[in-house]
């Protein structure tokens, strides 16, 4: 049974023109909210014909393309190549604008551990740990991101069903548990550079581990819990 969440409401909405360094431009409708469960200033960006996408969904048509994107100041703003966040954000904006949908910009830097802790984790990665091991070495979870506010925003916008733009199975699992019907998971592109090769390899290994655990859980007899902890 889906987890019950408090009802959020739209606080304000405003149209904002965007221009990316590579010359791509578009216009978004930015929504802010009241009543989000964690009290953070998350945003929903309506892209392309997002209103038409809502109408098609209400009429029983294909659900809109949606990407929950966790804030990454170093990658999204400063263009850091230690991760692939900036290119993923740029790709998501264009892909969603082409079909109509929403990008949920979530204020949970560094997989939820915060900006300073993320930079501390970078130092540990320089010493040989991978991105997940570094978080654990700091006394934090491998990935502390939570998509409860994302589910609230989708409910407020009238989006109970989504095509999820993400290569992360945990996003789909969490949103499903929170009552969002994820009808399809659309993978993002791979943005490989010499600076982020090890980071991407760790992400791919973690995603494969999560996929395997999900498949094992699906095949387990009713009432039986898969052996061992499931890593996210």
C-alpha cells in the first residue's frame, strides 16, 4: 500500500526563459510549493507543452516525461567534470521540452549529505574510495536522497502516472512506494570523461546491484524475504 503523504499546494508560479552555455534556449514554468514534507525549497519546472501533457494524461493518454534531478552546485552551475550532473540536467531539459513534462529540481546536494560533506567525500575519493564508500566513511548513508517531496509535487500538479527519465532504479522504487505509477523508466545518456570515469563505473555497479536485488525480490515466493540486505 502506498505511503500516505501530506497534501502540498502550489505557492506561486512564474515563467522563466533559460539559456544554456551551448546555445540551447527554452522557456519554463517554475512552480514553488507550500507544505512539502521536508520544508526545503524544491522546484518543479514545466517544460514544453506541459499543460497539454497534463490534458492528455487526464484523458487517459500517455503520461508525461518526468525527471527528479537532485541539486549539484558543482556540476549544474560550475560545470564540474567529476560527475555527470550538469550534462544530465541539460539533456533532461531538452528531452522533456520536446514531449512536454516536468523536471523536479530537488535540493538534496551530494546524494542528500550536503555540499560541504560532498566536498569532504571528494577528498576521500582522491584517496581511493569510490563515491559510495566515501559517504559511508563520513558516517553517512551511501545515498540519503528521499523522493517524498517529489511525489508530493507530482500529486499537486495532477501527475499520478509518469514516464521516469532516470537510469537509477531507486528513484522508480521510491516513487512507486509513494503512490506514483511509474509506467516506464527511460534511461539517461552516458556522459563519460576522463575525470568522471571511476564515478560513473561506481554508479553503474550500484545500479546493476539494485536491479539484481529487484529481480530477486520479484522472483521470491510470497512471504519470503530475499537473503541479505538490499543495497540502494
